[in-house]
């Protein structure tokens, strides 16, 4: 009888050890791959997990491992921002209207969990924030006049070496010398600096089209793409035959457009810049929507329009119906039917990055 009790106790101890080891393995090797909303739910598993997920070290770790597009911040004229999630169970923010900021704002751009907004009062200051943690920073006033609808691109690449986000905000603004100049804010230096480069020519940059790909910032213009290399601080023009939405796919600059049920993505094959004007050579492939009989397309007579593209996800608008299309899995999902029109949609990553 005593031998049986000892055996039972030993078996229970083994079970507890396996459970504890499995819990530790999941905590150490899996949690940092999850989005912020899912992680907040994980804090209720146990006190140990809550303390672990709440630590600055874990937030830093998660921001380095989780880079998936989680949804889109959107905003119509004069309205508050809102958030459309690609998966409401996994991705989300507590205050999509960004009321935690000190004034009403307009969303401008985002990068790997950070969101850039612009205030509506005073000199219309820029704010960098993380909508998940509600941390924010007000940037100093720029030296140049960026205009009423600035052409901004936020550049943030998570690094294992930096526990506080090291980012840059680049604005292409109209020069008095007939062209565009570039002003750069560096979080490491805490100041604005105007580059000596000028992109000459009478052309109009479309403000909300900016995208950062592999060291270069791109903006769309009429039949052209303006490129600004951040390392050399030289600009060049790429001739583009596509009027689609610019984005990054597999580390390359791409332009996506849709006609009927046919999505076409053009990839820039020689994405480099130099002091000479460069013609862009593109290769294009078409992705037929595999779910044409899907109910999301039933009765859709409006011409589709690509709102944005990033990673493997393309956001398409049919009238007031918003659809996400995954180019890798070919999944099509109706996200929302909005009563209001959203001229600006910005991809967002559900990250715990510290501002």
C-alpha cells in the first residue's frame, strides 16, 4: 500500500513537471509571435504569464518577431479615425479613434506598429504613437512648410539593439526652386533636417502614396514614381505605366490595380537609385480571384479599386464594400460595408513596440 502511494505521488510529480515544462516552452518560444490583442488575452492564463507579457523586454522581443499586417486604420474627411481588423479575434486596439492623443488628429502613415498622426490645431503638430499601448510622442515643429496634406513616410525597422523605437519621418515638400525637397526627422537626434537634394521638375506628388522599401522612399506622381534614397539622399524618377497603389511585397516595390475580377501586381525589377534618371522595368503577373462565386462579389457592379497593398494582403474597395485578398492563400474576405467613404487607409501591425 505504501509502495502504491509512492508510485502515485511520483506519477503526479511527473505530470506537473511536463505541464510546467510545456508552459515554459510556450512562453519562451511562442508568445512573441502573437499579435498584441491576443497577448492581452494570454495575460489571464496565470500571474506568471501576465508579468512576463507586461515586461518591457517582452514588448521589445515581440516587436522584433511580429510583423504581419493586422488591419487598417482608416479615416474619411473630417471624421475620427477608425480601425478595420483582418481578424477581429486576433487583432485590435482599445481606442481606434485615438482619443488618447491630446487633440483630434488626421492619420498620415505607419510602420511596424508605429502610427504617425497630425493634429488639427495650432501649427498642426505630428504625433508618433502606438495605438495598442497608447504611448505617444509629439515631434518638434518642422523647419519647412509641409503644406495642408503632407507627403509623409514613416520608417521604422525593429532592432534587437534598440529598446526604444529608432525611426525616421520623411516629408517631400514643394521647393521654392520648382521641385521637391526632403525634410527628415530622426528620433535618435530629436530634430528635423532638410536634405540638400532637390528633385527638380513640375510634377505633383500624391501625398498618401508614400512607401518605404529596402532603404528607399517612394511616392506616386502622374505617370512617374519619385524615389529618394535615404542613405545617399539622392532622388530619381521611375517611369511607371501603372496607376495602381504602391506597396511592398517580398521586399520589392510593387504597384497593384484591379480591373473587373482581375488583380494585377507589377513589381519593380531594378529598384535602385542613382544620379541619372532611371527607367523602371517592371514584370507583372495576374491573380485571378478564385472565389468569383463567393457572396462577397454577388451584385458587385462597381469597378474595384485597390486601396493599399502590403505583405501578402491587398485591400480592394467595391463601391462601399471593403474586401481583403491574400495573394498567397488566395483567401477573400469581406471586412466591412461602410456607410462612409474612406479615402485614406493605412496598413497597421498589432505590435507592442515602445515609443
